[in-house]
């Protein structure tokens, strides 16, 4: 081994080293994004789960004596709505429903869609053809319109909202996973596994899936944001979670009527949506950078 | 045509450092050479030795953000000022009309959404305000010159409709469109199959002789270099380790690395294992002191690691090597040659 | 070389998809739990009308006959009868098309105007001011529900600073442009996030391609390299994304029409759900899907026009 560095024009080296250091800093910044996203999400979940401990008011307690109080009124940090219900309590309790939808709807479609895509891509042939035609068919419909139509037929309720999302959202995952599987099928490690006589199930789940999962997981973050916004949108239209259960979207819809006098009713629940949405986005971005070793 | 021996391009003490996440990569660490008029200079070395970066630095094609350069690149017809660090406007007048370059992989070296004709005409009109019709005519004759059949019809075709060899011919046509004085060819045949390789190299040699332009040919394949070049420089770990005329370097190498490269070439009558160079090149980030080839060198002694290397004159005619034991290597070479002919 | 060699195959595919769509919308009505006649008629339920509906839908006949009846009516432009409006559904729907189409086109154009320059510059000067600030801006706006963003815009630009009207469609072309500016902006901001990101990534990738070096090597102006080589290639990636996201754009019109009280298809869809006006729900869904299919076809054609490699591939 050498004992000393090769001598070089030191000023040149200094300047180049500074540039190199700058690039190292940007890698740290990317991990930062992921951490911030996770922290934000943790805060949101904690706030929703621990709601009873954080606010003493009930989200449904009507107080006709104090309707439409602005934020920072005594006893009501964020004010009250037209029925005198505390806004902060309603926002926190609504978080439970909206986060439940984000996780519940996304996880089922993630698992279901990935399975279908994996099988379609691996098996190929007629099965693949049929499933992908089905996927194409679903993609021909504007997402929200199809969900609204399904809810129209089944009747608006929280459960039917889940059903509608499950029926329509798996297609994105299926399409992504199928494309990944088709490519993975030709890779060395899969050919090797098959040559060793491993069963198709084993090849799919223990070989292909771990290597391709990163794309769908990153996508699921984007999807989670979409589902939260979807839940809020449907609530806004009166087609999602039904009253009296508090939900961010329906709160915004109600608040719209009072936009001229009591701006906080429509604005603040929206900030909650944005907060959670940004959290998922940052996690998605951070994961993308960390898992794919970023761009140079 | 100017007389042979007039310097065309002089590279003096060139350093190119790249700022990366892992640290500073000293891709080119003090390289100097001169290319003369109508001369073919070969640069040979392993992947990562700095030959491509050297060419790109000369052309000014290294990304400005993360790259740092020092030294001089003097293009004599334009005066004695260095092109290194010149403004983009200045470089633009030099590129194409004076210096041109062809790259390693022809499949990615052309814009996929424009047809060959448009891209060639673009090159023709880059330095000449001729009419569209005239440019088209010149383009067709260029394609013809590089051996593309049915040239006028193929003008309308897109890159994906061409084979690798055809694409490389088209790229040569583009490079020559504005009649440059110096062509830099960076591994032009590496991604082509052997028969096409031969054709392309013949084409390049032919064009070089016809136009009297100079050429820098970069390759890791010593066989290719020895066939085509007048002078050779051998690079290792960002430095020039040997330079001289092709005849001198090939027949009487003075640096252990060159020697090893020659040994590694498969011979026709050879039996048994191919000889290769064990080990791998040193890191360009934490560059070791002393001779960089010492760890892999069969002639190395402990002093080699402490010797701050310089190019030492070896033999005749500007032959030089970065080794203080070059004389012994030369004598050793003679001894082997004598024993070879004795046993023949 | 025929750029559009894949056109016949593609058209065939489109027709198949259109048939598939009719299947889905057909089955939509069958999703209703319980008695469809009761659901459809609601308060105007009489036995005679119920029997008429049963016959109309062919509920006592085999499913293929029902589908046949449905398709037959479709070909004659009959989307069913709206009991709520007491009119042919087709008529009701036709009255609501204009605002939605205007809004969709307006948003699509606005999104392109906003995102192309920003995406391109972000890719060219990575880490620069435009890149950093637009990233922050678009991450935020992406997480904002379209309807909430619309409300905020109304709050700022209609209530606090009376620049734009709060609702309505306006009259005349310029009137439409004025009234629909805030709604179109709302939709296009959500849309632009993806476009900017996509163009940025494509620009960065293209800049590293070898053919850019070949172009520079020729000694042509950097501006020309940027436009003819970098942009012409980066934009390809965006066209594909543009088409795909148009589907979400359509979804956005439903919400935005609601927020801004625009009398378009989206508002009609929502109101018919609460009005239990099933035939109209079905008809609007079908229409939206047909719109999407046409947009996708158009996107594929645009891609073939811009990229000579695409049109050669068989199928989609």
C-alpha cells in the first residue's frame, strides 16, 4: 500500500473537492425528504388516534349559543361551525375516517392489483391477454366518474365507498406490476430459479416480487394521496361518508356556504388534507430517490 | 496540404477532475501530447484510463457543472491561446469546422426523431450559409463518400432504420461535413462486429489520406491502433505512460504496461492460456503515490512506489516512457526476441 | 415510411374498447340492489309505469337480449328517459355538454402553457431557482384537493380581490374565457404537477444522451440544440403522460363544476345521483368514457406524428 498521496496542483484539487462535497450534500437532502414525510405522517396518525386525549370537546356536540365562532375563541382553538360544534375536534376525528380510507383502500388495491399483475405477467398467454383487456377497459373510464356511478347504484355510504375504490383502483397496480413482471421474467435470476425447478408460485413471490416491489410501493404513496383526496371529494359532493360522521371533504362542502363570513370552516379542514397529502408525497419522493439511487 | 511535422494541436499538462458523490475523480492527471498535420495519433489504454475524457475535454464537451480542468489545449491555426475554458461562442466556431468527434456507440449518437438527411444537412450548414438545395446535394455526396448505398433515398430514413455499421458511416459523414482539420475518433469500432470494424477502419484511413486531416484514434485494442496510427501514446490511470512512433512502441516497448498489453494480444501460433494483466487499475479518487502501475508490474521494485514518476526519454525519436527501469525492459525484450528466433 | 402504419389496428382497438364501455355502462344499472323500477321511478311510482320500465329494460328477458336492446337504442341516439326531468335523457345531457367541453379544452391548453416552460427550464437548470421553487409549489398543489383549491382561489380572487366572478358560465367566447379562468386554472394546476415532473425528468435524461454531444460537436448554436434535439425528444415523454392524465382531468371537472356552479356534465352527474336519475347517470358516464377513448386515440396519433419509431409498432 502507498504511504503518501500523489502530489498535485493543490488549488485545483481544492476547488474540485468543494464541488464534490456539494454533491454529497444533496444525497443527504434526499434522505431528509423521506424522514420529514414519515414524521409528518406519524404526527397525523397520532393526532387522529389520540384525538380524545387532545380535545375535550366532542365532534358532534351541538352548541346553539356559539355558532360560527372564529378561531382563537376561548375553548375553541379553531372556532366552531354553524351548529356550534368545535372545529378542531371535528378535524381530528375526521382524520380517523380519512386516514382509515387512505390505508384501507390503498392497501387492499395494492395487494390485489399487484397479485393480478404478477400472475398476468408471469403466466402470459390468454390469461394475460384477458386481464390486460379488462385493465384497459377500466382505464377508458374517468376514474371519479366511474366511482360516482358505482356509488350511485349502490347507495352512498362509507362501506360502499370502499367497495367502489376496490373495484376501480386495482387496475393501476396491475398494469405496473405486469409490465415489471414481463421484464423480470427474462432476467438471469428468474431463468436460474426456473432452471432449478422452483414452482411458479415460489418464483413469483420469492424471486420476482421482492425485486420489483419498489415501483408499486412508490406508486402506492401517490395512490394514497389520491384516495384521501377522493374520499374528501366524494364527501364534498355528498356521496361519500355520510353525516353526522365528520369527514374533511363534507366539512369543506358545508363550509363553502359560509365562505363570505366564516372562511375558517372551508379552509382549515383543507389544510389537514394538504398536510397528509404532502406527507405521503414526500414519502413517495424520498422512497423513489433512496430505492433507485437517485440521479447524478 | 501543409508539410508533415507542423504541429496542429498541442495538449499541455492537461488535468480534468470530476466532482462526484464519492469524491474527486482525477480522470486526466497531467497529459501532454502534440498532433501534427496529416498525422494519426493513437491513444490506447484500459477502460477508465482517461482517454475518452481527454478527447471530450479537448472538444469542450465535458459538463461544466461538476468538472474542473486545467492545462492548455492549443489549436495552432487559431493562435497560441488555449481552448480550455474558452467561451461557448468561441468553441462553437471551432467545433465542426476545425475539430470533430465521433463517438463509441452509433446507435445512440443520433437524434432518433429526425431523419439522417436533416441531421447531416444541419452539420453541413453549421459553418456555411449555403442554400438548402446545395446543402442537400453536399449531404448526399458525403453519404456516398462514406459508402452508404442509395444515398439520396436513405436521406429520408431514420436512425432506427440503419444498422450499426451504416450509422457509424453516417456519423463519419456528419463529422466531416464542415471539413475539420482534426478528427477525434473515440472507440469508433468497439460496438461493431469484426468485419464491419475492418470496413470502418479502412474508410477512416482512406478519408484521412484523401483529405490530409489529422486524426486521434482512441481504442483499448492495441491491434487496431498499431495498424492505423503513426504515433502512439499509452495511457494508464490518467497519465501517459509511454509515447513514441507506432513502430517504436510496438516493436520495442519501454514501459511494463505497454509490454504487458502486447503480451496479452493473442498470437496465431499461441497455445495454452491467454496472458492477461492481473489486478485492476488504481482508484482515481484516492490516487496512490509513486508509480501507479507498480502493484501490477512484473518489473516492480519497492523503490517504484516512492518514485514520483515523470516521462523519461527512452530510445530514439522522441520515444519516452514513465519508467526508470525502461532500459532493462528494452534489454529484456531483446533477450526474449533473440531466444524466440533461436528456438524458431 | 408510413408513420401511421398502426392506424388501422388502432382504430379496430378503439371500436372494441367502445363496445366494452357500453358493456360496463349497461351493467351499471344492474348493480342497483332491489327493484330497479322502484329505484328509477322513486316518487313517481305507479304500477303502470313500473311495468313500462320493466319492459323497457327487458328485465324479464335473458341478459343478452337486454344488452341487444340497449345497444339498439344507443345506435339510435337514445340514452334513455329521465323521469326526473321528464324528458329524453339525450336532450338533458346535450344541454350540459358545452361548459364541460370548453372547460376541458381550456384546462388542457392552460396546463400546457404553464408546465412546458417550467418543466423544461427545471430540467435544464437542475437545482436552480425555477426548479426548486416549482418543486415546492407543485408538491403542495398536488396534495390539494381540486375542490379545495378552487374554493381558495375563489376566496382570494373573487371575494377578497374581486377580479374574477364566483360562478357561472358567462356568455360569448370572451365571456366564457373570463368566467372559466379560475375553474380552468384549478384543474390545470393539479394536472401540471405531473407534466412538469415528467418533462423535467425527460429533459435531464435527454441532456445526457450521446446524440446531444454529436449535435454540439457540429458547432451549431446551443439554442438550436436545445430546441431541435433536447426539446423535440423530451416532449415525447410528456405527450404520453398528458394523454393518460387527461382522465384525471375529466374527473376534476366534476368537482370543479360543483364548486364554481357551472352547468356542465359534471354537475349534471352529481345532481342526478342524488335525484336518483339513473338513466342520466348511465348516459353521462358513457359520454365521459367515449370522450376519454377519443382523447387517447388522439394522443396516440400525436405520438406517432412526433416520433417515427412509434407508428411502426403493431397494436398499442
